[in-house]
């Protein structure tokens, strides 16, 4: 073990020993673990020793917490930049003249879905949307639901964001609480202003969105309400059937009529 590491561990143990003994009403410290600075005359004064030990103990806790809970500070980019980079990719695709031809709708939509899928945590979104109905599912059922919900949501978001082409994005603020964050943005044009907020958490060392709030309406809460109603009035299997119906044949529908994806799963 390197000298610096031995000294560091000895210091930590010394501080802990001092605090423990002082707070338990004893001035006796095991000689083997006695720190060198205890020989100073001031340290022998009880009120100074107790106060100093307590202060060092608090500092030690703060140091440990900074390593334990400071993960969001060690990320490669802050949450606002994560959202900005995603939207930059999205609008680059939307503004590509070669992809604006109606005949290019499907490849353009697929490109958008790939970008969106790499920045959204669909497993977390699925858990939150199903709420209490998530826990009873088997691993296979969860995987099936996530895949169907991913296809449905990515296509839905891509369809919605296509309607905002040409608008300017303003990044208003960000709020971070541990491994969670919210980034507030606004899409503006000469005619309309649309608030669009992203809720994110850390996954695999980067920020991923798990909810989108458009004009005050949470995407996850909206679908949670729909899913709850379908399961209550029918069954979970009926929900899966409707999701599959909306996603499996979507490419054929687009080729036939270029229809958009419905907001609701009703009927």
C-alpha cells in the first residue's frame, strides 16, 4: 500500500476514534490508533478536543457524501446540453431539404425515431406509465411491453415534433436534484409559443428523458390514465392488443395514406 494511502486511512481512523471516544465520555484513545496531533497541549483541553473532533467528523461526512452523491457533477454534459444535443439532431433531420419530400416520410420518421430512442429511457417510461400494473409482469411480459410502448411513443413523438419544424427552441432553465433533472424549454414561432419540458434521470452515465411535458400535460401521466382505464374495464391483454395494433401495421398505414399516429388508444 502506498504511503499516501496509509496516511489517509490512518487520518480517517484517527478522526473517527477521537469523535467516538469524546462523544462517549472517555478521553482514552487506543495508543495504536492515536493521531500525532493529539500530543499538542491544546488538544488535551476537553472542550477543544471535543469541538475539533466533532468538526472533523462533519467534514469527513461531507467528504464521503461528495463522493457518494456527487455523480451528476461528474457527467460529461449537464442536462440542458443533453436536451440541446438531442433537439439539434432532431431539427437537423427536419430541416434537411432532401428529406422534406412526402415520399421520404418513412425514412425521415425512422431517422427521428432512432435519435429519440437513444436519448429516452423507455423502460422507465413504461414502469411509470403502467404504475402498479408493472410489478406483477414477468420479465418476458415487461420486455414485450417496453418494445411495443417504445415503438408507439417514438413514432408519436416524431410525428408531433415534425409539426414544430421551423420553430425556434429557447432553453429557459434547468433544475437538478441528485440523479434527476428537469429542463424547461419553449418552442416559439411568430404565431405560437409551446412550453415543452423534459424530465430526465441518469442512466449508464448520461442523462435520459423519462417524461415529456407539453403545454403542461405530462406524456407519462396521460398514458397512465389511459392504460389504467383499459386494464380496469377490460384487461392487460387488451392493452397489449391495442398497442400492437397501433404499431405493427403502422408502416403499411403510412405507405397507404400517410396518416398520423392517434393520441389515444381508445377503441
